[in-house]
């Protein structure tokens, strides 16, 4: 069993890489604009995505806890592939909304499951203090995949958007195959001993912890702010004269900056101690505000700064959260974290799209950065052991 748990670590990195290698992430806004949708409609679809995710997030985490994290991860890739194929043929808001719903559910099944499986593998091996380092590597794998994905997606999209999405579906199939080599850290599933109702009751009882609630909600605001800026950046740089490949190249640069952040997260957190989250949040906010700058190089530099800071925050948040929750409810509580993020995105993304139609994307991004900077003092201070 120890050998299989050791193998989980390497397979988890591979699974995260393949699952993050979404070629459509860098061009989906441009793709929908090509289909004739407006920014408001695109914002509405993103709202549908997060609304669907909000409804299914916690139940999907409970399923992962009760029926197995590996099963949830495999099912997530099936839904992702179906969603990707549906995007090719959908020509109106209804089918596109269905594709976004399926994609949301694929994220639901994955979010919490891969982190929970990896953390419990370390826990069973008696190496849980090394998880922070592993979380950084997981983040690095995701960032490298996303960077490669946006570049490859941009190159393929110049030839055919449909080809881009077909290749993406093939990658989902490869991730599904890789997932078969994972091993559940627990000796047996707990579904026969714990009812769903009792599981939910025990999970939500943990939310009486005020520090845990603040961590979930306040980090969700930060991550939602960055994600909103990342997606609308596609339109921002197209408006500034970049074609699809040019936008993808910029997003590749953001992936490189984020990869550096994921790689250095543990070291930076160790240096900054309990103030790490606040300092990194301030850098994130400044970077978003700089994206609105007139000179393109300043805007891109600000985007890179925000990407770097966002990637610093990811492993820090993951390690701190996993230390606070028990194994049998780990996926459920991590899903609550994702649910908080979805709730923020449901409000923020369509609102940003509507304001951009009136004020312009540059002003909206500056306002977003300014608001997050004011928000920095509310960012939780994590205890020293969370930064080890």
C-alpha cells in the first residue's frame, strides 16, 4: 500500500497537468464572440457556469468523500469531454448553457477530490507536513499546463476553433486513463457506515469555526477577482490590437509568471510568516489595477504581477485549509471553499461584463484592483504552522 500511496503523488501531478491542459481556456471568450455573442451574454454564460457549480459543489464533494475521490476524478473528465464536444456544435444560448453546466459539474467533481486524495496519501505515509511543498508542485503542474494550453489553443484556433476543442477532448480522455493508476488512501469506503445526512451535518458543524469561515470567504473574493480579470483580459488585449495568437502569447507569459509563483509559494510564505497572505493580496490588487495602464508593456507587466501573486496564494490557502479539516470530510469542505468562489463569480463576472460595456474594460479592471487593495486588511493572517 505504501508503494501505491507513493505512486499517488506522481500520478496526481500528471492528472492535474492533463486536467489543466484545457486548450479552450485562452480563447473561449474570443470563440463566443466569433459565434456572435455579446460581452453581456458571455458574462451571463459564465454566471450560469458558476450557478450550476454553486448548486452541485457541496454534494459533489460529499460524493467524493463517501464514494471515493478517484471515482469522482474519473467522472469529472467524462463530463469535461462531453462539455468540450458540445461547445463545438452549440449555436445558441441554450446548448451553450448546457455545455457550461456540464463543465461546471466536471469542476465540481474534481475540486476537492484531487487535493483530498493527495493530502490523505501524505497523511497515511506520515508525511503530511510535506504537503505544502506538494501543493506548490501541483500548482506548478497546473500553471505549466495552462500556459502550454493557451499557446497551443491560440495556434490551433487560428486554423480552426473546432479543431482546438477536439484536441482538448482527447486530452480529457488521456487524463481519464491516467486516473486509473490512482489508489484510494483509505482501506475501505465509508459510505456503508455514515449516512449522507450525517455526513453533511458533521461537515457543516465545522463551519462554526469563525477562522475557517473567514478563510473560505475572503480567499474566495481574491481568487474570483483574479479569475474575472484573467478571462476578460482576452478581450482587453484584442481591443488593443492583438490577434488570437498574440493574446495566447500574452497568456503564455502569465502562465510562466504563475508557474514561478507556485514554485516559490512555500519559500515566500516562510519569509513573510503570518503576513504572507496579506502581502501577496496587495501585490495581486496592484497588478490588476496596472492592467488598465495605457502603455501595453505596463499593462502586461501588471497582469504578470497579478498572476504571480495569485499563484503564491493558491498553495498557501490549500495547505492551511487541509490542516484544519478531518480526512473523512476533506473533499466536502474543500468543495465548500469552491462554492464560496462560485458565489463570488456569479456576482462579479456578469457585473464586470455589464460595467465594461458602459465604462470600458480598462476602467473596470482598475476599479477591481482598487477595491481588492482596500480589501487587503481583511485577508486572514495565517498562523505560523500554516506557512511551514
